[in-house]
């Protein structure tokens, strides 16, 4: 049996519970779980008003430990400051904001003249952010977009290749997508990068993380040593699950560079290489410099 972390075990247990508890009881079961885990974390002095319940945290990653959730976000903010010139008054867009992991760290950095917008396909995560983050920080806004994702929003009505981001042209100084483009199919990805360019102001910067297939990473992927393991070749890509390729997808570096080029965004070298293809890390190792284990691509809208 493949090695499973505590987070994966917790995530699977929640998935199994969802399948076996009949739908009228699910809401009550979810609330019960949230209250129980929140209370335990508060007693241990680990929870906080901007930290979502465990059930919602597991939606965005291996965050059994609320401290790891907070720390990883602090480090992501460091990346935005060092690599993308984030300022306290920047106008920021977070694509696939999840349950506001990075947003909650940004509330401690941004001034009231800066702004944060985030959107995601996962309704419950977005609603949590609206209730807990926007209610305290009105310059932090969250929206749900009705895009289909078999894993994250099976009821979504639109394809990721069809939507326009719900913001006007040239609006943002900085647009980032943390661990989101590994969940978007190829045609959707080209649209998301074109939309990134549209909403960035000239001179603005984007940061996105990917699992890039290169001469260095490919042997690890082929040996099943990536995190997560990608067991299937799918055209030029590698995926975790052939029945739902977008549940986790790795793209060749040259394919990604070509999309950026075609969309009119200039990749700023070097691409920072993550540890995702260097064996399965323990959760603590998720905390790389900058808090990402995926590869980091920075790009600029030159004009
Ligand atoms: C691994 S989580 C990362 C969440 C967040 N960026 C973070 O770093 O905490 C991936 C997120 O992408 C979102 N997502 C998946 N497909 C999407 C799409 N087509 N558009 C926007 N968000 C999407 C999921 O709902 C999920 O919240």
C-alpha cells in the first residue's frame, strides 16, 4: 500500500463519510465535525478566526496542522514580496483562492489602500472567506465562479476555457495562482493565462505554480516519486487519474512557456524549481523557501 500522510488519511475519511452519510444528514455531520475540530484546535491554542475548520482546510491541501496552514501562507506572502514586488497598497488577484489561505496572511500585510480579490469554483470555501475574512477586512473580496471541475465543483456549468475573469482590463498590479494550474485542463489553462494578462496592468507581475515536466523532473515522475504520484501519461502530460485528468496534471515546461509567449506575458527567468518531483515529502517539508513545493513561474505584462 502506498504511504499515506495523516492529512491524506483524514481527507479520505471525510470523503468516505460524504459518500455514506445520506444527504440530509451531511450538513449536520459537517457542522458537528467543524465544531468538534475547531474546539479541539482552540483548546490546544492552535486555531484562530481566520483559520477555517479542518474539513475546509483539507480542501486546499495537506493542512491537518493549522500552524502549517498559517506558516505556509506567510511564506507565500514572502514570495509575493520578494519575487513580485508586492506592496502594502497593491491591487491583488488570487486565482483559485480556496478558503483564503494566502488572503488571511495578506490581511496582516496589506494596508487599507491596497485591495485583494479572490475567486474560486468551490462555493463553500468562498462563502467561508466572505463570512470570516471580508466581514473583518472589507478590502478583501471573494467570488464564486460557476466553472466545472470534476473534483472541486462537479455542479459547475461553464468550462474553464469559456469564462472571462469577472474583473475589468488592467485592474491588478499582481495576479497569482498558488497550486491551481495543476487542476486546470490544457484548453482552460491557455484561457486562464490570457485572462491573467488581460486583468494585469502594463508592468504588472504574475506568479503561478506548476509541476513542470523537464529532463530533471521526468525521471522522478516516471519512477512514481512525485508528490502526488502521477501514474498516467496523458498525451504530452502526466496526470494522477485518467478518469479525471484535471484532478492533478503536470505540464511540460516548453508547453507552459509557449502559452505565456502566445498570451503576451514575458516569463522572468529563472523558474524556481520546487521539490514536488524529488520523492514524496513529509508534510513538514511542504514548507520550502517561499512555502511552495511546486515550481514557481513569474511573468510580466511588459505593455
Ligand atoms: C490546491 S487548492 C489551492 C487553493 C489556494 N490557491 C491555496 O493555495 O490555498 C486548488 C484550488 O483551485 C480551485 N480550482 C480548481 N479549478 C478551478 C478553476 N477552474 N478556476 C478557479 N479555481 C479552481 C479549487 O477549488 C481549489 O480551491
